[in-house]
C-alpha cells in the first residue's frame, strides 16, 4: 500500500520587528509538541494562496495575504508523504490567536534554531536562517 501524499501550505509571517510567527503543535495534534509554521492541507483544486489564507483564518482567527512560494520540501513520515510549501505572508487584519496550537511565538531568524521543529519544517527553517532579514 502506498503512503498517502499530502500537500501542506505554511505561512511565513513576518512582523515589523523582522520576527517570524512560530506555532507549537498541541498535545492533541499529530506530531505533538513540536514547532511549525502555521498552515494546513491544500484541498483538491485549491490554489496555494487561497488554501493558506483559509487555513490561517480557521486556525489563527486573523487575515493574511499570501504571497510567493519561498520554500518547498517533501518529507516522508511513517504514515504519509508531506509536501510542505512555505509562502511568504503578510498579516492584514487581526492578531494571530492560538485556537488549535498550544502556543504562538514571534521569533527572530537567528533564534529559530532554539526551537524543536517538526521534521518537515526543518529545511525551511534552515533556509530562512541562512537568509538574513531584508
């Protein structure tokens, strides 16, 4: 039996202090207690940007404008193969609220490595840390 393939979009949201929004997966979630960029599954036929804007509205109760793809990575977990697509995003309305996650944190790029990240997010984190804030 082949593994399920899942496309996931994740928001790389930067604030005015050049900090990125990091989300801690709650103990109830699959892959509990690791950090990720917030986002979720892309529905069939859905545009990446539309999927990300919908997921952030559902999960964080705020509005973003999703931009270009800044990182793509395929990670094979035991249960599924995840294609994680990170998009640049700008907060346009509201403040992110942790409705599904255990915690949200704004962190500068050099400090991203201080967190325990979900395996699929690690390459994106490394890529973001190597690019200094512009």
